């Protein structure tokens, strides 16, 4: 039961917040959301299933609702709160605006902060090794031979850090660093050791010292999964002691799936395995104990075996060249079933990499003991620990891939998606092998739902076609398992503030002449408008339409991809502020999280229904699995997904209560196809004009 003391506290805080915010309007939906969250987490509905799924429409004040519904109860029960989001923008809003405001108004005493993964921090030891003298160790650390510009870029980072001009976080870099380069200097769990990082003022450990003292932690979805995959309670506090708020929860299934996948190259892996062999030999020379001899020798034998097996798999792929002859250069295995010869290789590689991992872990423990006993000088110890940590991470990844490749799929659940990609050849042809789960619900059940003290999942768009079924299935929940489901309508006056317009058209998106007709309509629909945004389903179509209408426009066309996103939005707002018309073109990423309130957007055009073509091998495998079970992938996957995306796209228009405007959808399938009605009915109740 929710203690009376907490109920009283929540009501008093809500009153104080209402008094402190100018133009605050008390909303029934917001009050209801706060009450339902706190009652669910207190176990009022189900002591064993303290999970609530909330779809809260725009304007309800979602973040204030979950902050008020969780923090007072957590402090009373001596629990912590972890708020996990999908976007940096929302993390920043919570960190700099929502939580400081709540702290000031609530009278509660709590500490909060943003937790970032190790990968967001530089590892100074790695950085120093990569920019060191051009010796064997330096070359072994580089994945490919560096050019002068790369070395100079890293030297500048090193210098800026020691001058206090940079704090060691990737997010505070003035000049972005290429991803492949950052991966080589980022902190990782293996090469990072608190005891020998402290004297270096390690950015990661400095940041982590504060985390233990926080009551409310802000994180992203990836960090949440990094912790859960380690068993929970490693990076973040224990799940049993924490209320999780997963905001922007519609991203959860894809993040979970990506996190559980693995990939590795064949010939590239054979190259760095050779370096691991050299590292093993080096450790045997440096560590005085006789105990190092057996694991070092065994490790070198394993490395030779694994490299040989990887070459056999590469020869197999060379012989299948014709099967990679498609636009994706990809060979996907139907129902994830590997050919017998490949299955045997996968089983052997899973066993061999497991053995290598065991021996390498033994060697790392012996290295730790030798450092502790003072047998290895400090400067050598740092280099060796960084090098072994770096190698161990790669070895773990290689083992994860072959374990997933060899795994016997359960007859009850969906199979693992397995495929091989032919990589663009530099010197020699190489292949990337990939494995990914198709469905992740069962995994979330064991990692999070059954462990956590309580969970709130929320977003403005969780339902598809007005139902929670699709989302619940994706994340491993059920409508009848004791979890709570809440759909709260936005308080906006959709009928009076927005018109949904479907003009008459000659063609549908499948027609060859559709792009030309699209250009015609967009030209007409934006002619006398001051603030327009056109959302396209593909870059290709956006650029084609821009080429057609660009020369006919009297105003500059602001196109996503031509300038950085923020610069583009600033230009658009500047034109609107100056009373000049502005026209913005964007694709899928502009249909979510884009905030153009008031006069910054009054004319929204959605070119076509956001049907995702299953181009990714995981989506293709999922569709194949549903078909095999006698289902219809289009109705079960494509339509619900399109429904959610269409609601998000249309949601760009009304951001505040007084906003107004017109939404035009240039896709007649909404009225010509049977599924069109269900997509239309799932949209907010805009005033409809259908020609």
C-alpha cells in the first residue's frame, strides 16, 4: 500500500509546483498518472509485478508526473531512482531543468546526476600508448596503420586534457573525433583499473566517485543494458533496490536487440589474434612466476587453432561468392539455419574461443598478482594492463559471436538471425559475420522485469492502432501478467486547432509518377505559408523533389543533411522570427523529438506512410519467422510500426496548447486500402478534410 505520509507529501509538492509555475494548469490526466505510478510501485495492485506502462500524450507533463510519482516514494523506502532515456536532449532537460526545479520546489533532500558509460570517457593509458614512440607496442595497439593526421589529432587531445582544456569526455569535444578512432582510446572494463588509474586523474573514475552518493540517476538506454547484461548492480545500483523509469520506451525493443547481437570479421580477427599470441609470449617473459608458462603456451596453441579455423570459414565464404551478389553484399541464412559445414566450424570455434578466453583470464590474474607484489615496474604495468584489457575485450566479442552462431535455437521461441556480409576489399577480401536475436522479450523478463523493485515505461507513442498488444509483446510483457497499462489522452483541442487534409491525387506511392506529383502538391501547399516542414520517407525522394521544386522557389530550401541539424533549425527559426517564410525538408529522424512550437510550424506535410521496408537482416528474419508460424508480417509488424511512426510524425505540429495549423498527408492509401481506416482512426481527433 502507498503510505498516507507519501500521499500527503505528493499532494503538497504538487500544490507548491502549481504555485511556482506561471500559467500552470492542473490536469486530471497528470494527477492520475502520478497517482497510478506511485500506487503501482508501492505494490497496491500487485506485490509481485510492480510494472506500469503509460502512454502520455503531448502536453500532459510526463517528466514531472514520473518524477513526482517515484522520488518521494523511493526516498521513503530507501530506494534509488534510475531514469533512462533514448535521447541526449531529454537527458539534458532532466539534468538542467526538470530535476533542479523539482528539488527547489519539493523541499525534499536528494542528489542526482548523469551517469555515462565507460565508452564516453578517454582511457589516458591507451591514448598515451597510441601516441607513444613508434615502437612495437604502439603499432600493436593500432587496429590499422595510422596516418599522421590521426596521430596529431590524438596528440592534441592528450595536450588539451593535461592543460585542463578538455575533461576527457567524448561529449565535451569541440571537434568530433571519427568513431573508429575513439573506439581505440575509449575506456573499457578490461583495461581500466581503479588502483592504477587514480594517480592519472582518470576521467572515468573521477566521474564515478560521485555516482554512489546519488539518489536519482539519469542514464541512457544503452548504459542500462550494459549494466543488466553484467547481471545488474555493476554500473548502476542493484535492480532490487531501484525504481526504473524508462522514458521514450518505444525505443527499448531495438536497443535491447542491438545490445544482444554480436559481429566479427574473419581475416581481420585472424590478424589481431596474431597480436594476442605475441602479448601472451610477452607476459611469459615479464612475469617471473612459473604458473604463467602453462596458460601462456595453451593460449598460443588456441590462437593458432582459432586462426586456422577462421581461415577455413573464409575459404568457405570465398567459395560462396555468387550468393553475395546482391545490393547488400549479404548472405542471410533462412530461419537462421547454418549449412552443416558452417555449423561444425561454428561449434569448433565456440569451444576454441571459450578455451582461449579461460587461459587469457588466468594470465590476466597472474599479471595482477605480479603487479601487486611489485615484480613489474609501474610504467610497464600500465602498458601491459591496457594491452591485455584491449585484447580481452576483442576475444570476448569473438567468443560471443561464435557462441551465438553455434547455439541450438529453441523450438518454442524465435530463431537467432544469422548472416554474413562481404566487406569492401582493401588488400584482401574479408567477411563480417553477424548474429542477433529476433525477439528480446524473454531476455528482458529475466534481466529486468523480475528483478527490479519497480518499473515505469512511458512515451507519447506506445500503442499501435490504439492497442498496447504490439509493444507489450516486443518487450516481453503481457496484458494479463499483472502489469498495469494506462493510455492518457493529450489535453490539446485537436479538433479546433488542427486540420488533417488528404488532397485528391492521381497516383499512389507505388506509381512511377508519384514523385513528380508529390513535387506539384508540395509547391502548391507551401506557396503562401510562413512555416512549413515536409517529412519524407527516404533521402532519395527528398533530394529528387528538392531538385524539381528548388529552381521554382523564391525562398531558400532548408534540407536535412546539407547542414548540421541544429544549424538548419536555427536558420528556420531565424527566418520565422524575421517574418520571412521558411521551408524545411527532413526525413524519418525529423519526425521524432523535433520541437517547433507556435509560429515555427503551422504547415506540416507528410509525404507518404512510414512503412519500413524490412531491409535489415533482423527484420527480414522476423518477417520470415512470423510467416512460418502462419502469421502475416505486414499486418503484425509493418502496420503497427507505421501507425506509431505516423502518430509521431503528425505530433510535430501541436507542441503547446495554443499551437494550430494543418497536417497534409500525400498518400491516398489511407482511403484506398483496407488498413487505411485503422491508421486514420489511431491518429488524434483532428478535424478531417478528405477530398
